[in-house]
């Protein structure tokens, strides 16, 4: 049970996954296709579909199902962006694509996102016509058992992404986790972003034998372009896909996390895992002309995202926090129906505790407010016109304490100062990095565009 900022209670606790999925809207084209099957048989449907598309018929959930304008994606990791684009191509919503990209980041950028970590997202679903905030930061610990030399944060990633999907997803949840499982099992080239993170902390990271074995078995770690295969992580993702997210928090998988985290010095317990529940709350909102602007609650960003937006909108220098604590990454997704999601993820430290759960393939996030580790502020902003049921802007930021400013500054410059989106993103001060999507008027390919900060290693993709 979670409590919204407005005081309303929302029950996400049901079924084996630990959250109520809610009604999943069926795609109109799928319903029409089923009706044709009932009336005329599959051969007739295939002929009709082939005549319309010029190729064999595709079902919702199959890549290529959507033709033409897909929407847009911008992420700080190229492979995660491509996973999100493929989900949009299969008929998924912005939430489906963001969830799939989030799980993909646990494979392709484990230094900043992973099953042991968490994050926060803003989501706008045009069907429900409201903006929600989903909060699932890596959980703080009340106390740490004796022997925990590297206290781990309570994992929140899987449950948080499931909560987002339960509210705004369209495809089966299993379809959103399968791409990450494939990437882990078959392997993927190390990105420039991950290679840079390896280089930054290679000596302490590779001192742990379990982590060293997972990431190349050498003292220096993997380099850009090297193949990274993670069979243990693939197995864990597959078990979550088949047994449900709930099993990771209160079932057999949770017990394995408890045992493995003790060996890694993190000392998590099943009761802590069971009690860790994400929140779906009303975000901070204000009017922006005919639109509604939303940012994450101050408990997540310290109020810095809205402050940065207002300063940039007024042509003033926005306050930017520095600091080397924390590590985060971000992504934004927009679908062709006008929905959008903006997310920021974190491990609370680069590579979390630096130790991996033996046999499960994921790193433990560092417990916040213990020792030198602090929970980093996360930045995301989303603007939608609730009258016409369409998104206008989605942005998110990373860069330690500068993350909220990285989300707010481009939005203020673009929406209020009319700066081109690429110019607005490039104006974010160091060490911030931004990703953003904008739609001018209608949600169409020629009116919408996406930008990933050119100083980073991300990718913006989508449209036709």
C-alpha cells in the first residue's frame, strides 16, 4: 500500500509480483485483427494485412508492428535506447519502452543502473490523462547487521519498473524484460560509457574476485568494444520474468539475495526486501500556459529541478550543485499516442558497493547515508497538455549533484527562452548531462525531436 502526495492510497500489492497490474488496454488494431480472424479466417487476414503493409502480418509485441512514426527515445546508453525503440516498434507504450530500457541498462551500464539499485520516473499516459511520479530509490537501511563491511542498499529497480508498467504499460511485462535477458545471455559490446566507468575505478572494482570474473577476469576490466556476456545475470532476469518480481523480494530469489549479499558484505535480509515498496505519487506540478509541468518531489531532487527551470526560463544562471557523490544515468521516451516517460536511475555510487551477489550476476547498490555514501539527487521533468492529451516535453539529467539542474535548465531554455533543443541541452554546466524530447504542437514525426547530450555517450533515436 502506498500513499500519494494528495493523501490517496493506491494498492499495488496483489498476485505473485507484489503489485496489481491493473487493466491492460488492448491495442485497437489487435481487436480488429481478432475480429477479422473470427469472421474470415487467418488466410483472409493475412491477405488483407499483406495488401495494406506490403509484407506478412505482424502482431502487437512483434518488432515492426508499428509502421511510420514510432515516437522518440533519448538515453545515455546507446543499446538501451535501441531496446526502447524496438519496444515502440512492437506497439508498446512509452512506459513499456522505458521499462525495457531500464532493465537493459542493468546489463549495458551496470556501473550506474542495475537490479541492486533503483531510481525515479515521471510518467504521462494519454489514456489515463494524468502525470504520476514513481519513486524507487535504492533503499536506506535502518541498521546494518554485524559483519557488513560494505552495507548494501535495499534493491528497488525491479519493483519500481514493475510499478510503472502496472500503471501505464500495454505489452505483457515479460516482453519488457526479455530484451535485457537476451543481451546478458548472448553478450553485448562494452559501450564507451561503461568503458570510461571501468577505467575510473578499475583497481578497487577488480579487487573483488566475483566482480572480476563477471567483468572480464582481468585486473583492468573490459575496454570499449569488448564483448560482455553475463550468464548469471541472464539467469536472474529470466527467473524474474517467469516467477515474477515478487519472488525477487519475498520468495526463493529473495532468499538467494539474502545469502549472497552476506557473502558480498552487504548483508540484506528477506524482511527488508519484502518491505521495500515503490511509491506512485502525485508529482510537484504547476501551470505552464495551457500545459502542466511536473517534476519529481523535493524528497528526490531537493527542489532543484524546478528552481533550475525557473532560473533558466528567466534568463538567469541556475544554481548547480557539484560533488562527486553518487552515480546516475537517465532516459526519456515518447510514444506516438502522446504518452511520455522520463527516468533517472542510480546505484548511489559508481558500481554501487563494487561487489556482486555471487551466482546472481548483479552489483549491490551502496546503502545511502552510511560512511561517505550519500543518496544522489535525481532529476526529471515532464510537460503535457491535459486538454489535448499529449506530451509536450520530457527531460532527465545525470551528473552527481548537478542532475536536477541538467533536467531543469534545458526545459527552461527551450520552453521559455525558445532556444533550439540541442542548444538548450548543450548549455547544461559540467558535470551535468541531459536527455530530452520535445513536441511542438501535434505529436508527429515532423513536430517531435529528441536530443542526447553530445558531451556524453548516449543516443537519440526514433521518428520514422
